[in-house]
C-alpha cells in the first residue's frame, strides 16, 4: 500500500507532537510548523530522508 508523501511527513511530525499545515503549490509544497520548532522539523525531515535513502539502497 502506498501512502502520500505529505501524509508520511505529517504523520512523522505528529509522532513528535508537532502539528503541521501542508500547502501544495504548483511548483513546490510548503510545510507550516509551529514557530520555534523549525529546527526540530528539519531534523525530523532529514531523518526521514536518510531512512528513505537506506531503504532504497537496500532494494538495489
């Protein structure tokens, strides 16, 4: 089962107790996170990207 990209991100941030307001644009998307938690959100996204790279690498 495939889950949407924004759903994966929103779920991961919610697991850390952070609400997110995703807004999809024509050329790119935006994630609005609570003020003061920007760095925490970026760390979470970097962790998610790393996990995805490792998963893709193991499938090769």
